[in-house]
C-alpha cells in the first residue's frame, strides 16, 4: 500500500497505483510534487485521506478549476449589484470549459475554510466564514495594508534586527557563523512585534515576555507548536495587556493631528472596534469586537512570523550558492524573495470543506462529487511546479473530440516541469521563469492580505546586508541538497540545522 501525500496509507482503490510511494511519514516537498505530477497526468486531481480530516478528501492540482470553484462556491462573497450578477451570468453562458461547475451554479453548496482548533485564533479572520468573514475582511485588510506600518515600522525593525544579530555574532573579526533557521526566526519575531504593536511595548519586561512567547510557539524546524495551552496563554496575556496600553494611548492622542508616530496593526484594529454606546448601536455590526481585535493580533504575529522566517531562510540559502550579487538593488532583492516564494510557498495547500450540499468537481476524465463534510485541498505547492497534462490520446479516441485536450496540452507544455526547482534571477532583476500557476499567497477572496509586508521586509533585509558588504556561504558542503529535505506539515518546515558562514568586507573610508 502506498502512502498518500500526508503520510497515511490509503484505503481507496481508485487511487492510481503508478504514483510513487513516499519515503517518510511526512514526504519532502519534492516527493510531494513528483506524486502530484503523476496524478495530474490523469485528471488533475486525486482522492486522498488526510491525517487531520477523517472524511474523504479531494486533492486538486489544477489551478484554473480550483479558482473557478472558489469563485462560485466560497462562502465569503460580498453582495453584488444587479449589473455584476448580469455580467457574471453572461460570462458563465459564454464559458465552455466549466460546464460541470456551471450546471450546479444554483446549488446551495458553499465552501468553508475549516476552523483551526487554535484558541488564540478562534475569533480571527483566518477562522471566519460567511457573514463573519465579510464583516472582518475589509477592516483587517485596511489595517494590514497600511503603508505606514510597512515602511516606517516593520521594514526598519527587520533590517535593524538582522544587522544587530550579525554584528553581535561577528564581534571584531568581521565573520559570523549562524544557524539560518534560528537567525530567520529571530528577525521575523522582532519584525512582527513591531508591525503589530509599534512603540506600544515600552517596558522591557513585556517586550521580553512577548518575544519569548512567540519564539516558544515555533519548533527549531520553524513548524508552529500546536495544542499547547500553556504556551498559548504565555502569549495571550502580554498581547491583551499591550492592546489595553495602546487603547489608553489612543485616548491621549485623540487631539494629535499626527498619528503616524502611533501607527501599528493593533492601533488600526482598535480604531475599527465597536464601542458599546447608544450612538454606535447601528454601526456595531460592521465593526470588530475586542476578542476579534486580540485574535487578529495573534494571527498576524504567528502567521507573519512563520512566513517571514521560512521565506527569509530560503532566500539566504538560495543566495549562499548563487552567482555574484554585486548589483543587488531593491528590485533585484524583491525578485529574489518572489522567486523563493515561487519555489517554496509558506503553506502547501488551501483547505476547504463543502457545506449545505455536495460539491461537483469537473476533471478531464469526468465529473466527480465531493460529499458534504468532505475536504477539498487546493495544492498551491504542486500548482507552482507542474501543469496538469492530459492523458495521451488512445487509438479508440475520436480525434474530433480532442481539440480542447490538444489546446490544453499545448498550454501546459510551455513549462519545463523538471526544472521548476532551480532558483534563477536574470540580469534585469526579474525571475527568469514566471510560472503563471504560482500562488504563494493563495488565490480567491481569501488570499493573504499581508503578502506585501512580508516581501518588503525580507527584500529590505537582503538589500541592507548586501549593501553593508556581507556575503555568505554554506558552512557544510553536504547541505547543498537542503531543498531535498524540506517538507510541509502542513506549513513549510526545515528539518535539519543549516549553518551559514558570513563575512563582511571592510568598507572603504577614503575617496579614490
């Protein structure tokens, strides 16, 4: 019996036998994609049981079908005008490759995101569906998308933390040896503390409590700790206290015309909190509760730290074996971050569950139905590394019926699947391979609203380190194959220590 993409043995007879078995309880990222490539050659999807969901699960590798399913069924849509509805109906009528989906457009079926069993996130946007999601999303998105938070708080905090850590390690010898996972986690923790709380953490004790609590919620592999109530409480207490302190400051600065000095995610969320006064009764349904403010602070701290840590680690490891970085300007560094995200996104799958009915899933070999209570996993990792290739035409096939298949094959063959793991940036500071199916922040209405914050912070860290003359290499030659060891559980995980040796060139102080 083969192991499935999450490490369990499958009991389904309709799983193809030609998919290679996994070599461990958690397959590596490359093993996972290799299995997906063979599955996608059949119909772009496969049935799999999962370790976290006991119900039947459909793993979907075709991004276009996945996006269409989310567009039609995800239960987080905002109300549309009559003109929008008419336009959508006209678009559906003219579409020929999604007949199976369109035929059930009137179904009451909705796709919900499974609720995470995490007490810190129970009221957060990431755990919301339906009306709760629709109310929270614009408020949280505006809070996270504040350019002032990114440019004046998060980015300076990230670069300052990276430089200080290296300077402390290098001492007076202009060289440093550091474990990349630990370094990336420290930078990410400081960055997200600043983004969420700004200057709201004034006393050293609270600052140390927050920093320690966040780091204790991550394993050395950068995998988040799950199900530990004590560690969750250790973070919840200082977060609530800090939010209360920021609330007190807001009252004092209400007459201050320049609020930029107080900008942070918690400040922005508190500005959108409902107040229990008679004059605000009509506005309350569109605002946030205190528990939602707290939970979204937790969500930003944990998800942001995980994303920045795993991506920064990947960038440093890729550049350790990359060509010259002499012309590393801002656009080049952003291209490095985006290329790293293409190869190894922070999470591998977007899970959804059908409610209020069964979900029809069209594939190239026929229509499938995912029963209510099942799970749909949109595999964004595999989407970035392989395009579903249709089965070869058999002698019994009618050639006239395969025009769409041939067009699909022509489109998918534009990408060389065998080389998608190669990190590459061209001389024009662009990714040389812009795979159109790479979605590191997800897609649909639930796409991550804070992707730009992460990219900006990481790219600025790289630019500052390179501008200050830092170069680095892998300390151990056997670590050259580090990418063959990473896995998703379900977030990106680096299982082994990875050491870098950094050197800083002396900056010239005289004019030539």
